[in-house]
């Protein structure tokens, strides 16, 4: 298991426990597929290293695709979380949801997206087209009601499997489009 993402590790364990079946032994390792496969039957690789794997050499599964196929719900790998005490300390005129949304929207403007693509093209041995496709077609940038339902289902399953502790109720800062509490 790639030691750089607890979310992906938890999702893998939930998929095996509730969907694929069978007991597994897991080992946390650096995200190097060759090292992993030298010691284990399979390896979980996430992020940039996963994008660089030669998929013609290995049978690969996309965790999010497997989750969606099984649950019919989206999977949320990341979101902004803020402690309630920190929100209480904010200036009353500071609209935190709007700040985050404006940042997202700014990054998704075509000229800014191209700057991001250019930056990642210099860092990864991937084409601009592949990086652009990944950023525009593989990532969903909105925490909508379906995403929240998928997130809650994941937390429920992860608690049932003993992968994560039971999560307290989720509360969302006011956002007319996605407010769910």
C-alpha cells in the first residue's frame, strides 16, 4: 500500500472487505511499484507515480471507478476541512466558502489551467494532452449532493470495516448550491 495516501488505503480496504471479498495482508511501502511487486502480489500506487505506470504491462484498477461501479456514488478523495473553532474566529465579513470557490474557479479558467498544465508537464514525463485530460475529465471540482452522499457512504462502510473510526456528523459552511448538513 502506497504510504502517501491514507484515503486510498482506506478505500482499498473497504473495497476488499465489502465488495471484492477475501482476507488480505497489507504492507505500507514507498510508492515504488517494482519494490512493491518484489515483495507482494499487488501494489496500490496513487498520485503522480500512478499516472506514470505503463498500463500495458500490468492489470490495473482505478479505485474511484471501482467505487462508482459498486455503489453508483462518486468518491471524494479530498476536500477542504476547517475546524469549527477556526471558523468561529474568522472575521464576520470573511466568506470562506466564496474564497475557496473563487480560487477553484480562477484555477479552472482556460489561461490559468494552461499554466497549471505547463507546470506539471515540466515535472512529469506525460504529454500536455494527458495532463489536461486528467485535470479536466478525471477530477470533479464541486462537492455536490451526490458527492456528499458518496462521502457519507464511504465513512459508514469504513467504520463498519474498522478501517476508520466512526466519523462525526459532517457540517458544511453556507453554500446555496451544496449546503447539506
